[in-house]
């Protein structure tokens, strides 16, 4: 075999290996994991999380968002 012919076979093998590897990676990503329960208590779920602090108010003012009343 000539070097050109050997090089073409090498490229084909490389593409074949890459295709098989991509298929295996996609199959591995499709395996579902078990669901986990959240670890927040009812009090944590109901508490207020958003606070309009001074730097948030400044951001709204600078970007011309309407002021909250």
C-alpha cells in the first residue's frame, strides 16, 4: 500500500472512532438519575428572597426603570 492510501484509511478510522464515541457519549447522557427531594423547610420556601437594597434602587434609577411605590 502507498502512503496516500494508508493515510486515507487512517482518516476514515479516525472519523469512525469519533462517531462511535459521540454516540456513546449521547447514550450515557440519556441515562436518567433518581430524583432528590429538596431540603428546604416550609418556612424557607415562604420567606421573602428579593430585597430592594440601595444598590438595586440605584441600578433602577440609572437605567430609568419606573420607581416602585
